[in-house]
């Protein structure tokens, strides 16, 4: 694997400044050099400005065996050419580092590098330059690392910064927290409630978040319509979801199920007693899950494959106060670059967002401020919220994309495909949670139970 770590040497006051403001950025101290250090260069203001200028000025920086080449958008505006201004390291994630410039630009440095077109850059540029879809940060440019006899490697992406109130994950968890407060206020009346609450649930959820979920679904549908809008570009032209494609999807789902369930069986003794029985119940349903996924092979759907977001969840959007902006088209970082650029069913993104609703419902349930004795009572109401939010989202999405080439025309085909993707996503989550957050594995386990029950 290849990783990008730009480095710089600082001494005297500059070294002390880096050590104080970002001590973790120091890589090495030089002996007998008066305190000089080698450090991660993104923490240097001058270096950040040089990255910005290399892109907008389309610079070609020559090296002994390679070049760094700035690529600017065809829609480059005069104000893009202004000096970069002050900047700060905005945040660090697993796969990239982000920088915010006070003149309204956002720069992303990719840490894990692969040869070839990065889908984050490719999709962002396509949506900015070749469609009318406005709900993404505008593409400004990129920086490529070029060598002979190798495909260019994208090092940086430069975009317009987005003024927002925060990400939609936080917005959603906060909204669910208020919903739980309203439920708890009526706990005495609801304690023995067993019938589907219907209008009562609508009252408890309120009207604000469902309206946001509808708009979120509309923007999701419009994103897919934009990604499927150009048939003259082979990288984006829709393709038939034919029998070969269906078999490939099913085989991947089957392999994922085997991996996740092998791990779940191995980790079963480590799970809390409260969740162990539910895990056993899902393990016993392995053939039922496989049968649901195999139904993909029994249908000859007329829906097309398109380019999709690929890692779609509530944390991938910002809320501006009035609308949503969709971010991060890299796809799942653990997957190979070539796999992340494959055309897929748009329902894969839809399933990802619906699964994210359940995660938000349980995350709000497990907030530190929540009293432990209230959690068992609220679990049913968490599931009800998740189902309602998913239903509202799905209906609005289907209204937006009605008649689209990537939506199955037959309602049975639609239901079968969506259920298969929901199950596959939850199966993937089981493996992820067992390896990273074992106490969260109950979320995808219950997601699978819900999907099977609603089949």
C-alpha cells in the first residue's frame, strides 16, 4: 500500500510553534540541531498555500522521476485565482486530511493513494461540470502525482467550502433524542401499548424531521438522476443490470454472508448474554437470508446499473439550514479503487441510507445522558422510528425517480432488490462491528430480523 506523508523541516521558533499547536505532527527530532524537527507538512501554513496555488495555477512541479501536476476546473472563476489566504487543518479522518481556507475553499489530501482515477474527484468533477445538480461542493481542481509507465495518482481535491449547520448524522441523532423525550413524557400511558401506534407515532415524531427526510430522499433521487444523465460518457453511461451482473452481485453477497457469519459464530461466546440469543436467532436464519438474496437471480429486472455514491449514510451530508449537500464520493475506503468505480444498482445507496437511520436511532438511545433504566422501554420506539423514517425516505425517493432507467418497473422486482441490499448491508455491518465495536453488533442483528420479518 502507498501512503502520502508530505514532510518538512522546521527549526527554532517554527519548530516550537509546530510542537505546541500540533505535537502529534512531529515525526523526528534532529540530534545536535538546536531543536529542529521533521514534521507532517500539512501543519505548515506555507505548505497549505503552495498546494492551493499548485492546483489553481495549473502548476507542473518537476521531480527526478515524477511530477506533481495541478488540474483546475474548466469552470475556473477569476476569484479562484486569488491568493489562498489563511488556512487551518479542518479535521483528520482515516483516509484523508482536510484543510479549510478562509477565502472559501476546502482542500482534501488523500493519505492512502492508488494509481488511477479517484472516484471522489471523478464524480465531483462530473457533477459540477456536466450536470445541473447543485447539491455537492463545487469542484475547483485536483493535484496529480505522475510517473512514467503508471496511471496518474490523485493526491489532493480542491472544492468550494460549504457553510453549514453540521452533518446530517448529528442533526438526526438530536431529532431522535427529542422524540425519545416526548415518548418518555408519556411513558405511563405507553407502557402497555402493544398495537401499532399509527397517528400517535406521527405525533411523537413531529413534522419537522419527516419533512427533512423527504427532502433528503429527493436530493438522493436527483443525485442518481444526474449520475445517469449522460449516455455519451462511457464512465457514466447506464448499463443493463443483466443476468451476469445479477449473478456477480449475488455471489459477492453470498461470500460476504459466509465471512460475517463465520466471525459471528467465533465471537458468539464474547457477546453479552442479553444479545447472544438474538445473534443465535440470526445465525439460524442463514439459509433464509441466502434465499432472499438468491431471489435476485430469479428475476430479469429491467433496471440499469449506474455510478452511485457508494458509501451513502447520514454522515456523508451537510445541512445548510435549508438544504442538503452531499460529500465524499470515494466509496468504501477498504475496497479497491477499481471496485469502487463499478456501476451498481442505485438501490444500494438507498439501502445504505435506510440502514443509517437505524444506526442513528440506536446511537441516540445509547447517549450518555440517557438513563439506563429507560433504554429497554425505548428500544421498541427506536425500531418504530427507524421503520417510519425509512418508509418516508423510500416513498419520497421513489416519487422523485419515478420512471427512471435505474428503478425496476415491477414493484416485486423493486422489493426483492431492495431487501437483498438491506440484508447485504446489515451482514457487512455485523463483520465491521465485531471487529471494531462489538457492543454495537445488536444493531445489524436487529436490522436483519426486521428485514426478514417484513419480507
